[in-house]
């Protein structure tokens, strides 16, 4: 999804403004002229300059016929859009379901669903999901002692 | 001498040897798969090395990255797809050579000259780094401030064709680095009440997001597109290599030197070294008309240079804590986590660790030839691996890797947000490497800037009073002035 430079620039400008505004309540420290707000403010000015330059450039490109948004080819292919959204959904699924369900089922579901959605054969997708989940669980959970969420495992063990 | 023996003992331990062997295979594998880069290999390795001692951790990164940069050449020659961006400069040339029936010679050249270029880079690193460290011991906050500015400026300047977007990325990275407790008085900034954000945005999840998750998103859009299969037969790749070395020894020396220099410049790594040396090779060749038709000369140059650059990038990383490329940007993050703050004092307090890294660099380049041969021989199998299964597993690995660093779900949130951000930014022509540089250098830059400001008490002249600081400051200002000048000059219509 390519946007015209002016739109990127506008986003940067807004970001710079928000950042500068957030530094206003930072406290003053008596006897010290430079506080925690100095660098963020310099950065917001710098970002604003970049934003302004991009707006100028995007505006000129617009004059030469550059559209506000260039529609990428994949947007016309529903399966590609679905695959992209599924990757994002997988991360959201882990964030929300990771703790209650536990690592093992969540990892298995994510890998299996994505592999099938990407066009893998269902049998091999399930095998890959099972093997990879157990391997990751063994390596990170057992060897490196990362406290992977146990979730529903607690109900059984 | 004592230190060398100590360093040697640190390296020749079974766990270290096994680690670097596994890391090499991992690097070869990731590098050989188009779309998965050496930086991504490093990013995925970091969570695994997180719990290790410094030497095996750094050793794993050194070997994996060296192997990945080489093995990117394999699909370039076989499928006309660079395995990593560092091979992109000579992908067409390698593929055409393969079509001419010179596949064996091409792959042999890739593996042998990669190893030699790597060795050359290590030699320079071993001699230059300790010497520079001695100079750097005299540096104060003023020098470090200018050095960081100059380094970041170079990074943007060299690594992108669009400086405005490069700078925007860099400022974004620096802004991300300001999240959390500020380093001078300890006031929380931009945490929105989150306790976990007080420590700042964790660097490792951010890096995995920007380099690996964004790639997974990109792959999700191209997966299932028809892919060419490898059909070529691979024979004896070392036949005729001796003649190559004799014929192109001067090319090798020239390009390795350029490679180290480009690697050592902040922000520019193996990919840019390869493009530049390929162009230089063509310019000075006796037969430039053969370039682009399947001619080995440019490949000799560029394949040596990208591996030499890898070692060169460690020079500023170890000496000043300023990364030479995106891989060493990750390394610096790892060094901080291991309590070995990069900078000249590491050479004083922990010289055995530095020499240990040097020794591993040498071992990695020695191993590159036999392991490279194995990778070439098994290339058909590696390239036939079903991407549909691999990409979901990589995503899961990203999630667990990010989680492992902080043991908090916030890491996965960072993964999601910055992963999408990285993907959108790259789609719109913003490079992501400067974001990571900004995040790594942000705190150091702010520390030195604030210390200098307080020391100088508002007098900006103090930033130029010390001789080295003065020179560095003047150079930085000159580069900035030059950029503003070129930016303001009216451009030609088609530019």
C-alpha cells in the first residue's frame, strides 16, 4: 500500500506534534537548564522538518499525476489479502489466547492454520505444526527455561 | 600473549564449538533461502543466545552472519534470486554464468573468495580495532556525541537513496529510544502509565519485529507464486579456482579493502559493499564489455567485498559502540545485555573477550569452505523446502523469541505493532535499518548530549573546544550543510 509522500509527511507532522505536546507536562528541575524534555523536543522538530519536506515533494508529485494511494496488485487477490490478515490475526490470537489456552495449543493452531492458508497440504501442515510446537516448547521451555504460558495444561497436570 | 591464551581457552570449549557449528548451519540455511536475510538470521538467533555466556553468544552471531552472507550466493547462481540482499549486485551475472555451463566455477568462486574476503576483513579488524581503541580512550562526552551524530548521518547517507525518508526513520528510532525512564534525571517519558514501558521499548522484540515479522508479512503476499525449481547439476566446484586467484589477486585485494572500509562506515554493510565493488570492478576492468553477460570478474570482487564488510562493521561497533551495519547494531544490543558495554574500555577490562571474538571470526572463515561445500551440495534440497510450512514456523519462532527476552506479553504486542509498521514503512520507501540504529544509539547519544550540555552550561562553543571534538563536530556540520545544500538546490525534472 504505497501512499503519496505528502500523506507520509502528514503522518510524521502529526506524530511530531503529539510528541512535542506530550513533553509539555514534564517537570522542570531547579538549577538545571536541560531536562528530559530537551531531546524529544529536538526530535519532534527534526521529524516535523522531514514531514514538511515530504509534503512538499508529495505535493509536486501530485501535480504530475501521482495518486494519493497506489493500489497494490495483491489487493485484488482475495487469498493474498486473507493470508496477510491471518498473519496479523495470528499475533493477536497469541496476545489474547496465549495465557488462557497455553503455549502448546496456541502454537499448534497458529502454525497449522497459517500453513494450510499458505497452501500447504493439510496433512503436512498438521505434522509440521505438531513437530515445530513440540520442538520450540522443548528448546525454549525446557532447555532455556522460558516460562511459556501453560494455560489449559494446568487443568490436566 | 597471556590474553591470547586466555581467549583461546575461552573458545576451544566443547559448548562453544558445538554452538558455532550449529549457528553456521543455521546461517547457511537462512542465507540460502531467498527472502530470509543475514540480518534476520541474526535477529532470530539473539533470543537463543540470550542465556549463553558472551563468547558462545557472540560466536554464534559471527558465524551465522558470515555463513548467511556467503550462502545468499547459492540461489543467486541457481535461481537468479539473491538469498540475501548482499548477493543482489551480482545475481544476474552469476545466473548467466550458470547458464553458460560455468555453474561449478561460479559457486567455487563464491565460496573461496567469500572465505578469503572474510579473512582479509578479520585481519584488518584485528589490527585496527585495538589501535583505534587506544585513541578512543581519550574521548569525552563531546567526542562521543559528535561521533554518534556523524555515524548516524553516514548511516542514513549511504544506506538509502532517499535521505529525507532515511532521516525520518532514524528520528523515529531515536524517538522510540526515548520511551521509558530518561537517563539523566529519571523521569518517565511516553509510557502512558505502563509499568513495563518504564524500561523502554525492548530492543530485541523491536528488532525481530522490524527484520523478521515484516518479512513474514511480505512473504505472506508472495507465497504460492510459481517458483522455478533447480535443475542444474553441480560438479567439482574447486576446479580452476587456483587460476582464478592468480588472475584476480589484485581485484581481490582492492575489493576486500573497499569492503572493509564500507563495512566500517556506520550503516552500510555487505550489500552496499557488493554494489560498489562490482561497479568499481567494471570501471577498471580490461574487458568491461563482458560485464552483465556472464563474466566472473565482477563476482570475484563483490563476493569478496561483502564478506570483508562483515568484519569491517565490527570495528566501530567494538571500539565506539557505533554499529557498522544492521547486524552489528544487533550485536551492540547483545553486548549491552551481556554487561559488556562496547567502547574502548572493553579492550582494557575484557581483552580476552575481544580476542575470543577475533579467533571465532578466523575459525568461521576457515569453516566457510567445507561447510559452504556442503551447503552447495544440498542446495537443491534446501531450496525445495516448502515455504508454506517454513514461514508459519518462523513466525512462531519470532513470537517465542521476543517473549523469551522479557517474559512478558508486551513483547508480542511490540512484535505486532512494529512488525506492521516496518512493513508499511518499507512499502513506502522508508528504510528500517536506521530505526534500529537510532534505537541502539539513542540512549548513548542522549547521555553524551545531556552530559555535554550540562558541562558546557549552554555554551555551544564547548562542543568544539577539544581538538578531536572540534574536528568531528566540524565534519558533522559540513556533512549536514552539504545535505541541506543538495536538498535546497532545484532538482532536474526527471530526478
